[in-house]
């Protein structure tokens, strides 16, 4: 069943998330393709698939993670999907949290919102350089907790990814290599049939 879910999620990503053109990435680099994963993270089917697939990846950790989270905004729908799905699968479920980019000046003024308990796994939608993951890891470390691993939906396979400096398990659901041929075809079509 898992292979079918991955195949379906891959199809949704190809149909709805891959853009070609001229883009500036979060890292500041220019790219002629873009993974717009947030465009499907408000889709019920995609969220269920992502929740189930990430939950399966989390089951490979020993000991099992107690909480998952990441930097706002990219990690928020992922955390919601997984924590909801975990409630039906794991006895206690998995707790969720997110890391604020900036602490609010009102309310509790916390950097981390939600439930943080070790072992911790960081989630992110797309990893290029890993800046968002780095910020989340540093926030968790500041709470005197270590990060057991990182899961992303897509890894752009950047040669200078910051994740290489962390001694933690990294499990992307997909890599750029999975979509390279699709992107090439889409770019060729865009040249032949400009929009």
C-alpha cells in the first residue's frame, strides 16, 4: 500500500507543484524550476498521503519519536497531517510543535509553540540549503533536546546543503532526481508552447 501512496503523491507533485520559469529560492539562488509544495498542502488527499508516508518513515526510528515539528510556515501543515494520522495508528500519538521565525512581543512570547518532547524529528516541505531545518534544530537544541532526525517531502540535492553538518538521520520522501526527467519535459513543452 505504501508504494501506491508514494506513487500517488509523486503524481500530485508532478501535476500540481512543479513550476518552470525563473525563480528566486529561499536561499537567494536562482532556479529555472520550483517545487511549490505548499500548493498541495491544503489538499485533503495530499495531506492524508503525506501524513501516512511520513508516519511510516517515523516508525523506522528507534526509539520512536515523541514529537515532530519544524519552522513555520512550511512545517505546519506537515505536522498537522502527521499528528492527526498518528492518533489513529500509534497508542499515544505524536505531539507536534512549530518554531517561530520571530518571537511575538505579546502572549507567551515563546520561540517554540506546541508540544516538545524527545525524541524529536524535524519536518520540512522542501530542502535546498537546509536553512529552515537549521533554524528548527537550533531552537530544539536551545531547549536542551537533541534532534533524532529530519524528514522532508523533497530534497533538491544541493551540494552545499547544511544538513551535512548535522549528525542526524535524514530521510527525504523524494529527491530532485525523482523529478529531473519530468522537469526537463515540462521545460521543453514550455519552450514549444509558451504561455
